[in-house]
């Protein structure tokens, strides 16, 4: 099988995706700055209570490091061109790390960001999920944050209960798997499981899972995955959406609010599977990708997961072994219909 997926130019730093919100989406509901949005840090007052707008939608930023020495501005990280928020790209400045307390006593941290070339000047990145219709009291402002971590959602994958196909063709819930178990892969037959990651987060915003209902892609039951999890689609004929017949598409791009929808409710208990190589495995009987451990994914791993992975796999650097990723601009309603029809198994 040929691999025509593009490789980054030599010397290019890896990029990863994070989700940010506009400062105008987080407003004071009680306190000195009543009704004001999250704006300049000089105007912030401890004790003010904020609430995220129910209509708030995250913007994707693709971030890379230019290789300069680390600074409090995030290690000279830059936003790559593209997207609605920062189409021209530019420097990314972390102006502060803000700490809030929720009603249940839990602490929430967000990064206050300044994007000089953006369509909106101020935005914020939740380090931990922020929910709408929830009060958050500002209790701390750190104007010189060090060791800033822009975590990606790349490690999120399958929800608890997802049935994974084993080497003998049987199905097992993902939470019952153990390191050493052999999984069925599309290209290399039975392969041993090297590592299992687990993360539990509030199912809000970019952390809310995607539900692909039964039979939409030929799946035996509802498949519930993270928004960034990529599914493998084989395209037949010449009318392809990518230059290769093998295509990877993120679950969130399949959302049509009917057969595929985002479920925002409670908590999401995610599991991630790592094999010797980046593989196509089977979840609810449909092909999906395993975790690709590379320079890019290492950059975006949350701290706790990164330490665990680096301790066990310090030299593992997997290349994408198959397919071309479908960009979201190419996936219109008719494209979704073609994918659903071509992979429903009917």
C-alpha cells in the first residue's frame, strides 16, 4: 500500500492543535466588573464571578515552536496561518495564567492569550474544561507563568465500553484490555498492545465526545470517540476526496447532528491504545487509528501522560503509515453523505 501523505519540510517544528475561546465569551456575572468580558488583565479583579456563554464555540489554533529558547511567552510558540481566528498566523503571547474556583471547590485554570494578528485580540485557552452555565470565581492571576503547557486533545480516543476487535476476531470492552493483548490490525495482522492511556474529563466543549450511531459507518453499535479521533475510510473509484484511496477523517468533521452528533453531558472516560507502529485497528467493527506517538503528539501530551509515555517509550517515534488526512474545508454535507453511504455496509 502506498503512502502519499505529505511530510513536513525538513527542519520544520511539529505543530499541534488546541482550542481557544474569545474573551467576550466569558463574562462577569457578579462583582466589580459586572457584565464585562474577560479582557485586559490589568482590569481583572479577584473575587469576580465569571460564566461561559452557552453559545461559546472553540476556535482551533495550530501551534508550532520556532526553536528559540523557552520564555514566559510559551517558548516562542507561533500560531500557524489558517482558520477564522488567526488567518495570517503570528506570535502567541501568554499574558497570564488565571485560576478560578468552581462551586464544588474544584480549581480551573485558563491561559489568557494575546494574538496580535487575530480577528479578535484577546482569547483564552482552558487548561481544564470550562462549562457554560457554571459560576467560576477568579482567585488567582499569574502574570509571569512558567513552563506553559499547550495540551492537545490528541491522546483522547475511545470512551469506556467501546468494543475492540482482538486477534482472534472476538470483541472486548476497551477497559478490560491489558498490555500484551493482541489486537487485530488492518495491515499487519495480530499486534501486541504496548500501552493503555486513560483520562477522565468533563464532557464539555472540545472535550465532549462524538457519537457515531449504529450502522452509520457499518459499526455494530454506537461508536463514541473524542472529536479528534481519526477514522479510516477507504474510497473506491476515481471520485476521491483525498489523493489517496486511504483517507483519515476526524470524528468531529462527520457531525451532522443526526447520524453523528456531539454529546455534552457529565464526564467522559477516555482510553487510548498504543501499538508498536501506527496502525488501523477496529472499534465497534469499523477501522480507526491507534495512537500515533511522534514528535508532534509528544509536544501536545498533557504533563502526566507525557511523563508516563516518556518513561516507557523514550525513543519511539512512529510515522503515519497510511492514508491522507481529510481537511475540514473539504467535508461538506454531500461529502458526509458519500462517506456514510460508502461505508454503511448496506
